[in-house]
C-alpha cells in the first residue's frame, strides 16, 4: 500500500459547490503555524457562494504570486477540480477528470492524491457514469481504507446507489459504515440512508428499526429530509401504524411543502382516507396534490385519483338529488370537478402522456371508456389500440384487449343482426390493425364469411381465409378456417380450388371434426365430374365421420346416384333403403327407392313404395309420377285393368306413350330438384344434379 508522510497540519474545511459529495470538504495540508493568505480565504468564500469562476481566478492570482509552498500545492489540486472557462461545454466534466488524473500522475506521492481520486468519483457520478464512479470509489476504499475521507466516501457511495434505485447495493454499503467503529462520525447519516434504502426496497421491519435508531439519537436528521420523512410514513403504514403514518405524512407536507415527497404524502393520505370510507376528504387531499404539484408526479397522481372517482360515479346510475349533494360537498371543500364523460376525456387525455406508465395506461382505459359512453366508437378503438401497443403491463394489455375485443365484436354483431353486410365488411377492413391485436374469435370468423357469401364474393372470402392462416398460424380456429376454405372453394365452383382446399384440410387434420363434410364436398365434386368410382369412395369415407342422421341421409342419397351411374343397382337399393329408414321419411326418397326397385325389375316392391308415396301430401307432379309408375308396375305384373284406370286418371288416355312418360318424368324431376335444394344440411353442401 502507498505510504504517506502525514505531517502536522491545520485542516481547513469548506464546502465546494463545484465538487460536492464526500470530497466537498477540502483539507489543506499545511504546518500548524502557517496562516492562510487572504486571497485564498476570499477564494474559499467565493466557493461557498457558488461563484466558481471567481474562486478560480483568485486561486490563479495566488499561484501567479506564489508558485511554491504548501498552500501553492493545495491550490493547484483545488484548481484542477474546478471548471475552466476554456472547457468545452459538452466535455466540461470529463476535462475536470482529465486535469485531476494528470495531477495524480505527475505527483503520485502527494498527500492530495486520495482527495483527487475521491473528487474524480464525484464528477463521474455527476455526469451519470455510475459504474465508473462506483469503480473509482471502490479503488479509493481499497487503496486508502484508513483515510479520513473513507467513511464519507462510503456513505456518499451508498446514497448514490440509493438515488439510482439500487437498494440492495446501497444497504450493504451503508450497513458497513454503521457497523464500523472508526467511521462512527458518519454512523447516523449512514443509518438514515440504510433506513431509506430498506424502506424503498419494502423491507419494512428493517426500515422501521433503523428509523427508530436515528429518531432516538438525532430526530432532526429525519425531519430535515423530505424523502426520509415520507419513507418513514410509508414504513409506519406498512407495519400497521396508520395513525402515526398520517402524522408523518402531514409533517412531510408542513416541513417540506414544495418538495415532491410532500405531494406523494398528500396522495398517501388521500388513499388511506378513501379506504376508510371518507371519500370526500380523500378527494380533498388528492386535489391538494394536483394543485400544488401540477407538473410533477404527485400532481398527476392526484389528478388520476380525481378522474378515477369521476369515472366510477358517472358509470353508475344516480338520482338527481345525489348529483346535487355531490356538488354541494365539492363546494364546501372548494373542489372543482365536473361529473361528466367530457371531463374524464379531457383529464385522461392529459394524463395519457404522463411519465408514470401506470398512470398513462389507466388514463387510456378511461379515455376509451369515455369515447364509448359518448358514442365515439372509432376514437375508442384507436385509444384501446394505442394502449395495447404502448403498455408494458401484461394486466393492462389484457384489459385493453378485452375491452377492444368486446367493442369490435359489438359493432360486428350490430351489423350482422341488421344484415348490413357491406358496412360489416367495410368496418372489418377499416379496423384490421385493431382486429390483429385481439384474439381471433370463432363468431367473427363466421360473421365475415357469411357477409362475403351474402354479397356474393366467395373469392374475397377465400383470400381472407388465406390471410388468416398467415397471420394466425397457431390459431385454435385453424381447422375451422381450413374447413371454410373448402366450403368457399365449392361455392366458387372452381374444381382445382376445391381439390386443393380439401387436400390441405385432410393432410393437416386427418381426424378433424370437419372431415366428414370435406369428404362429402370432394365426393360431390367427383360425382359432378362423372368420376363415379372416386365419388363412391369419398362418400363412403364421409359416412365414417358423420354422426347426424340428416348428413348421413344426404351422403347415402348421393352415393346411390353414383352407384346408379355405374349400374350397380343392388348398391343403389341398399343405400336408398337406409335413406328411407331415417325419420322423418321424405316422399322424394320413397320415390327414388321406388324407381330403383322398378328399374331393378322388382315391381311388387315398387308398387308398395309408389302407394306409400301417394299417401304423402306432395306436389301434384310427384303424385302424377307416382301414379304413372304405379300403373306401369301393375301392367308389368299383369294387372292391365288397374293400370289402365290409373292412366286414365292421369290423362284420360287408354294407352301409355313415350311422350307422356317423358313429360311426367320432367315435371317430377324438376320438383325433386327443388326439394333436394331444401334438404341440404346446415353446412351449405349443395345436392348433386339428378340423373335418373
């Protein structure tokens, strides 16, 4: 360790405004019998008054007259630490450090070196280079642990960490000072810093202990500090001494009325009164914080408390006399508030730009709520969108998303219920940025799809579903989107799209809930394209995944048509028997089965089915066809008289003719086509053309 020859000295301490911190007291290392020159005393007075350049000029004058000697040596070190008029403004602090560093290198054995090291740490801290400052202080304490400045360096370093919100580091350093006997002169200052550090770290029991230690020996230390008085109040409140807490908050307000902790104390009093049910007194103290500190955090928090109360009030229903009572109470307390959404909008708008993120976030929620109440939905959407983007709080973001989702869904539902399809699609397009910030909902998915279908824009629906798959690759509704792509492709009647969409669904969701529907659509496409074997395979696969009897009947009916096209009449009959067995029985299916039995040569069964069809309340064309086919069956069975009687009922003709059969068949087919369109399942799968 570096050795110094400590000479008998006269220590003259004076505060240097330009230095500050633990090194603000500069010690002149001179012989006891030496008298300080007058010009140096004047320089010292100038420093006390904060006249740094004047002080520097006086010290320079002394050095011009006296270049050597103990006072001259000390003067050079002091001048190195002071600002120089020739310093570059943006580098002034660092040039001071460079001068001190140069002095230290030129005379490393000087008794002033420890003070210079300490002064460099101070300047680094003033410049905001906290890690460099901490490094300097640590180097000082390692090199000069027994120096008279060491205790002060420790305290100031601890308080520096405290001001930088590094509470643990501050507490560790300050506790070391408190427990070190040789630094007893700094013990109470360190203890108060330790109390503040533990309070700000919310270690309330430890904080309370150290505040009591300081209060027992030197209570004025606490009262002199607005922050310590306020933190002591918070500590009292947190350990369950609310009365003492209020007393300490009031003391903070009275002793330090213009300091920010006084405003925070006013807000704490307001919050405590609110929790105790004294809402008007709570508003009074919040209003005081607002008035006294309008452009500082306490004022903004006071305004937030007032606006929060107004939001709660105007959200609820109140009788007229309640409003009158509130305004009278406000007049008594000289509180000037407007109980309206316009007031909420105005004050929340100002608070939304607050530096305090929690205040700004809550204000955006109030703004959105106010816009909604005033019917300005576009501004409400914009406000909630802004909140979701800028907030760093997961809870606030979730609240914003919930409100935005409800608002957007409400607007979509309004358009949907009134069947305003074009406005619905326009709203959805205009607010895409907002929709992307909220979870994709199944209801919105289908409302938009329905709107596109209603305005006959299946291609747009197809494009939108494609966008959704890109924007929400992990959406829980991905299967629904893929399924709707298949339906929309079918509505566009583009075979390649149907096959592409169907294949994509089956590849991605081989056991999906919509597999039966997709297999049915692909099979219908094959049936229309006369790929009958493929259609039969698809319908058979669909039946394995369809549970509803209505859907099963639909698929069986169409598979029967594919079998008929291939001439596989036994399979046709088998499928149609299953169709007819599904209740309620439909006349169209009875006729189809009757025709299949007739074409298969089973006239007895055909007669039974045609009789059954005639018992239905069916369109005349179907009755006519059933009578005609019944007559034909009877004729094939050798019952010519009965057959002739039925034919006579149809056209009063005695004989059958190809022209008559063609006319009746055409009429019946038209009716069956119309009935089939009404028999479609809720998935909007259309029926295949009838080829009988």
